[in-house]
C-alpha cells in the first residue's frame, strides 16, 4: 500500500517501507546526510539528516524513520537547521583544518555540508586527536584517522558489501577508534585490498594511496570504461590528468558491479604507463635490406634496439640465437608493415593458407577480434585462428 | 553463462561452485556470492581440491581429489535419483536421455563415489539434499572443470545435474562457466576460433560458407583450422611457417613450455603484436607495438554475454597503435599485393575501417546473435546481453527459457576416467595449477603494476606440512619441482589449504611458470590441456 505524506508542503506518494529520506529524495527534495549511503544499511549515527515531523516531540532522523501515512515533514525547520549546524561544528572541533592540501578537496561530503550550512572553523576548540598518519603499510589504502568522522560507512561497506568484516570501532566516546581486525594491519585482518571502504568514505580519512598528490577531482577528467582483467566486466571511471591515468574510481551506476571492484581493477592500472611499453616497431635485421639499413641507422631514423629490448624486459639472446642478423632494429611503421605483408604474401604464394596460424587475443576488443578473424579467413585463406580460451 | 550475475546473486537459493577459485579469479562475483550467502541466507556448496577462500564461507566444502569431478557429479546425481528428488516434469517436457543417465549413475553409489573422490559419503548425501531442497540453484564452474582430459564430459555432467534438478531456464539457476580473460567471451563470439565464424556459425556448414564468401568476396576454406596446441605441433613439424601472435603469450600460457620453445625456434616467421616485450616476443621476427585498453575504443563482452563499451582515455606511448589500425593497414597491404582474388562488389569485401563503429556495422550484418547490438545503442548506454537478434530486441539475460536452443536438452552421461598422468614412485605428488588474487595470467600486466607485484613478489608452491616435513622443506625455502617435462624453482608456502599429496602453483611467473611442468594431454574434443593434474616430485634446493 503506497503511503501519502507531505514534505515541505509538497504532497508525496511513497512506496510502503520507504524512509522519509527516500521519499524526499525520490521527489527531488534534498536532505543532507553523512552516515547514510543508499547501498548500505542505515544506522542513524550522524544526525545530519534530522527533520521535524508534525506531532513528534523530537527531531527524527530521516534516514531511519519510515514515512508514515499522513505525515507532515519539514526538512528545513529552524530546529533541524540548528541541529545540523551543531553536528557540523562538533565534527570540526576534532578535524584538521587541512582542506587546502587534502586529497579529497572538492570531493568531500563534510566540506560541502560545512559550506552549505555556513559553519565557520572553530579557532579555539578543545582537545584534537593526533593519530599517526598513514600507519598501515598496505600499498593501496592510506589511513588518516584524524579526518575520520566515525560515520561507519567503511565498516558497513566491508561487512555488507565485501563481506570481509575488517573494520570496526574500538573504545568509546572521545577515544573511539576505527580499527582493522583487533587493531591489526589491514592484511593481517583479512583485507583483500578491494578499496570498497575507500570508495564509501565520505571524507579524506581513507584515500587511494597510489593516487595521492597526482590530482584532485577538479583536475581530472573521468572516462567510463570496462576492466581489462577478468571476465566479470566491471565498469569504472579512469581518472585522467595530463594524458596519464592517475586513479580508478567506482561508478555507482556500473551495471555489473556498482561500486564494487577488486584489487586488480581498482589498483592494477599503472602498467599502462610502464616504461617497458613497446613504443616502436621492431624488425630483425635479416628481414631488412642491408643498404637501406646501414643508411637509416647512420641517419638515426632507425636504431639498433637490442639494448632497448633488454630494457623492455625481454631476454633477447638468452636462447642462444643471437647473431648480428638477429638484432632487432627499431624502424618506422611503413617498413615494419611492408616486411610483414611482403613475407606473408610470399609464403602464401609458395605454401598456401596452411602455412599460417593466427593467435587472436582475449585482451583485444570485439571489433579487433572480428577483424583478426576476417584477416585470417579472407586474406590468409585458413581457419587456423585461435586464442587462449582454453588455457 | 546461461544466467546473469545479478539473478544468481539475488535469486539463487543454492549456489554450487565447482572448479572455480571465485574469490581470486572473479573477485567481484566472489563478493556477490558471499553477500548472497550472508545477507540473504542462500546455501553455498564449494567443491574444490583445495581449501580456497570461498570454501570458508560455504555450508559444505567437498574437497575432492583433482580429476575426480565426474565421479563426484555422478555420485550426487545417483543420490538425487535414488531419493526421487529429480524434477520429473522438467525432465519429461524438456529433456531426453534420462534412462541412459539413470543406468550410468546407478553404479556411483555414495560408497563408490566416496572411494574415488575422497569425499565422505555423508557429505555427498548432505550436498545432494541441499541441492534438492534449495531451488532454483545455480552451478558455477571455471577452468577447474574444463582443464582436464575429460573437460567436455565434465561440462556435460554439470549440465546433467542442473537439468535433473530442473534448474535451467529460470532466474537463479543455470550452468554458468566463469570466463577467465576480460574478453575471452568476445574473442570466441567474434570467430577467434578455428571452427566457427562470428556468432558460432560453423565453417564446415556449406550455407554459412556461402554467406561469408558472398559477404567478403573470396573463396573460403571449408575445413576447420588448427587449435592453439595443434598450432604449436604444426610449427614444430614445419607445416605452419608463419605465426601471427596478437596479445598472447604462449611462452607462459601453453602446456609444456620447453616444447613450445622448440616449436617457436623452428618457425620461419613470427609476428608478435603486443604492449610489452613478452617471453614470446623473444622469438619474434617482427614486434608491433600495440595500444592498451585505456588507449582503445571498442567493446568487450563479459562472462554473462553483456556487450560493454571500452573507451579511449589517453594517447598511446611513442608510436604504439591500436590493434584495429594495425590489422587494417596489414590487410590493405595484402590486398595491394593481391594475395587473394577479391570480388570488389561483395558488400563487405573492403577494408579501410575508420574505427570500431564501422566494424560493428559489419558484425551486426553477419552475426545473428549480435545483429541488434548496434554501436548507436551501445553508445547510448543500452545494456545488451546476446543473443540480440534485432535492433528492437532487449537482449537475453537468461538462456533456455521455456526451450533449449537445440530443442530438447540431452543428458549425456560419462564414466569417471582417471587423469592422464597420476603420481607414481618416481613422481609421487600431484600438481594442480591456478591463479592468485594479485596476479593475472602470465603476469605481463600485473608484474608491471607496481603494488600488485609488491603484494605477491615471488612464485610460491603450496605444499602440505606433512609433505614439506618429508622433504625437509621449511617455510619460504626454495624448492625444485620437476615433472617428466621440466622443472621450476619456487618458494615453499607450507599450508593445509592443500591436502597431503597435492601441491599447487601458478603460471604467473615466467621463470617459474607451472607450465614447464604441466601435461599437454588434451581433451579429445575441446583440445584443452590437462593443466589441473600432473605428477611431480619436489626436492629442497641447496
Ligand atoms: S579494502 Fe576491501 S577488504 Fe580491505 S578493509 Fe576495505 S573494504 Fe574491507
Ligand atoms: S574512515 Fe571514513 S568511512 Fe570510515 S568511519 Fe571514518 S569517515 Fe567514516
Ligand atoms: S575489477 Fe576485478 S572483478 Fe571486476 S572485471 Fe576487473 S578484475 Fe574482474
Ligand atoms: S544520515 Fe541519517 S543519521 Fe547520518
């Protein structure tokens, strides 16, 4: 049975079981939140979402209070606004004034709310925490407990989404501390470095370590793509700055995975900029015309690439077939393509299609694989094409 | 997969994982299964020779010996039939061959199945009951089922079980192979296989051959080509003279690497198209620098047949080029060199593709299962799982609803056959292979992802404390593992994740790749090598 209520004088129909927050947001009425995330169970911890409900004696937390038939809600009552300001002021009394250098500047829910509610920095606050910054050697996850607002989103993300139960709160009151396992290092507490907790943290308390200092949200361009590791097909956003991928961020609307990614998808992208990437076509000297080779090498257009291939991580020569004729020469594309096409044409004429075999790639796109297959069948005249599906 | 990740995660009452280390190889599916188990109480059964991570979450872990999947599955079906738990209506309406199955599994009593698999009979009884009482249930498998000489019978046994339970064509059911590489599904769909054109249209079917001849304006071969493993043999005998290897690294991923090395050394001309100088590139005559996925536009198809966009975010380093550009340039040159007679009037004879949308148009035209997956729809964000027979079709999240594609589902029952090579006096241990969370395949990418490499820097061999003690091996000590085909050095990880008599290692590390050891014995039909079982011995080094 749908429920009828009024929020900020707007009559609203909400599905049974909806919270006030869900009813409001579904109708474009904003209510601020901090500990709430639509993927996670509501805990009503931060009191940022308080609203006035006619007839109720106290303010209600919109994220945990079900919408009721005939309810009249005011999201911006003076009392609610004052309470939110107080909540924010309290948070700031134990938060470093670090937005200038903070990784998540511009992408921080606390910062946005402090701005929205015109809260000022409390100059003469009492005791502030001085937790050790970055205490965990996990190479992916940076922890700064001084910025933690104890919203428990990371705890719930790890527990409900990742089902690893790594995080929890230890101690009480001012001493409350976010801990991994029994106050252990992440990896010892069963963490699999998926980065979900980082993705759900509303502030700069948990940060993607590899991306620190490389670019904040206003400096990057996000490009939606599909992961190139396994067949799950997770989607995510590549964060690009100055022609480099500096971070991978979850895309809430990713059809397969939502916010979830694994350690490879989220943190395994840096190989694309590795110095060992191949950057020039390489052809063994024996396939190049000797005179042209000498001239181009002399002019610097081509170069001997044996050193380069060693640097590229190859072990050229380790198989005992290194002779001057076997040296790799780094050449231009036209030369390399002509060598391949020329040799293919010659072998095709002499031995027919059976002389060829093609290994296509499970890493390449559909369009590329379609063309590899067309190339093999139409031009090389063989069906000998396969890839590592079986391996 | 016959079903979608989502309906399995949200609607399966029982999830049966066999031969898939889901947490480490398909991590996000692993988290969804854990969530199904813990947040909504789905049952979870894991059958695996090792105590893999997901087994810790399971209601029941069946730790069967490697290479005994058929005996295990037949044993479960025996119990289901004995108890009358089969879905009689489904079987009568939608299947054939039940009598054959009944006869075959009759001899796999719990005692017999238990003797072969090493799984206690009581656990088999409990698993069968759990499967029967919690429907719909889905079955998930990966290379642990296929990489055996009985890979094809194993897959059929999975299908038999699910048909028996009536778990086909329903949300939360299905037979769901988890595909390894990101686009292995797409590479198969696009005809990167020796026996089919795109969309699994057989090269040996004359009507299909005529269709592609008309489209591409050339005569086409009516004979199936060589598979990867056959290519290696043909290269060795000199029948294959030119190898064109694109983004693959047979020097780590194929079985019996010493043999692969000899074959590559003998080959007349090898072209390798890659993003890194791979182990295979050492044997190349020409190495062409390709673009990585962040430099490429196109589509990938995931394990649940979902076609998704890949987008270019940055420029390629140096002169590296997209594979699409490279193959197009080569094709145009071969056409200029007149390697074949092409009818210029054929509708798709031409090359000169400006980009992936041009290619997708041709895929749509020639591939019925992709016919409606147009570039425009994909770009607009349409979520399409093939088959997508036309432009208005919403895609097919679940296969075999109401009817199997071949009409009636056929039970094809097979007996247990031992792996091709079993431990003996000389090679007393069994080796099984796989992957770990932090690495991928031959490690070409993950070894160059700084922190992934840091998380798992060395090749490890998992060995049970008892076997380690016998060989006087301490934790982290270097050991030599040898088989009839080769040897590797790796560090010992002493753990009861493996049973006594079984060791485990990966093929992520070129120098200590398990594939120096593995047995190239093939499944006769699928031509998949038996990576999951071979006989080895271990010795302490130094
Ligand atoms: S990285 Fe993943 S597993 Fe580790 S603590 Fe965070 S959510 Fe949990
Ligand atoms: S680390 Fe972040 S997500 Fe976790 S409790 Fe603190 S502020 Fe919330
Ligand atoms: S993020 Fe992880 S689970 Fe998702 S596709 Fe990539 S490798 Fe697979
Ligand atoms: S968002 Fe409602 S209490 Fe935190």
